[in-house]
């Protein structure tokens, strides 16, 4: 599987399409999840050549990490890039805690659940209100120097918080909310990240299913809290244009949207989630979609209203 990318200034290399695993063991986030489905979809991803597996303590309060840790025992660890996230303090209602001591313990706890002796990417999942962000990152850098983590990330940080975290040039990657209908990072973050060789990973790339093309004008009620009627109509119109491109490649709208992220030089890797192995298999096919420059720009312009 081609389309490899290097994370920040590190030697961590991964495919541009990874797997988001909030539906692997994330019983606190999604009702009706089955652990056996989680095991199956992680195996499907690894068997299909997906390298990057993205998880977090908050996905089942450690359960997602445990399932992934079980699965990877049957694979070559050196060929897997595991990203996990921590910051939620279980002793304080899972409120964010970025103190150096807490983050160091969070890494140790994740290592045990993942049944591995190093984590490729460790993100501070959410900022807290008190810890200087450069001090939080410095604690992680000590673990990086000790070989327990290979790349340092922050997630859900504002641009000012990213700059504070990167005061000593120690941040390698940022994970944040971004999609073709939620494009704030383009204005706020991407210039700074590029200047500082920091990779970017979007979460919610398919906008909770909206960008899969499965919804019609009759489904507006499901999205009225996020979008006005005019915005929703604009999205549906844009997706009609994407569908024409998708049809010409013989693929789905979702695969075409993922291919757009994969082709975007500002995006390090995209990590769509999946509930079962079939969805993983479908997502992986996005790597085979080669958009022309004209098609890439058509998709970009179709969603220009959200820039």
C-alpha cells in the first residue's frame, strides 16, 4: 500500500489512511457495540495493510486500547503505528489533566493496556485550564527520549495552545476536528503547522456520516443543530458533484471524500472510524482512488462555503 507519510520531524512513517477506533470498545460513546466486532475490524485493517491505528483512553475508558493490545500480539509490532491519547483524570470525573506527573502515568497505563513497550504517537487528548502546555509537552519529551513514545501530539488545542505547547519545538503532530464542511483549521492552524513541520490529522472526516452521501433533503432534522437549512442544501448540492466524480471512478462518495483528504498535502493521515470489518474494507479502497488535479479542485470548490 503506497501513499506513505512521515510524522512531523520524527522517523515515524505511516500510510495516509489509518483507522479511528472509537467504535472499538467505546461502550461509553456508542450503544450496542460488541467486543467481537472490535477485534474483527482491527484485524481487518491490519490484514488490509493499514498501518496507523488511532485510539484513546476515553474510548471505553481503556477498553479500546486493551482490544488493540490483544490483536497486535499476532502481528509484527514494528510494522504498526499505534497512536493513543490521554488526559482524562479518572479520579476527577475524567476532567482533563495535563500535569507532567499525570501524563507520565497515563503513558505507562496505556503501555500496559496496549501490551507493548512503546507508543508511536501519544497525544494530549484535551487541554486543561492550568498546566503550562510547554511543561506538559516537556514531560512527554522525557518519555520520548527514554524510547517509550516516538512522537508527541496534541489534540483539541487552540492555535495559541499549540504555539505554547510547541515553545521548545517538541510537538510533532496535531489531531483536530476537520472536514470539508468544518474547515476552520485551514485558516487557523495549517500555516503554522507547515512552518513548524508539524503533521495534521483530522477527526470526524466524514462529518458523522453526512459526507458519505447517504442522506437526502428529508434528513435535515438530524443535522439542524449543526447546519442551517441553506448550509444543508449546499452540502447536498456539493455531494451531487462528488457523486459524479465517484461514479466516474466506480467508487462511493465516501471513498472519494477520503481520497480528497489523502491527496491533500496539508493532511498527514486521515483516520475514518468503522463499526465493523466491512466498513474498514470499504474505507481502504479509498487508497486506490487517484483524483485528477481538476477533480481535487472541483471537490474543494464545491465545499468552498465552509472555508
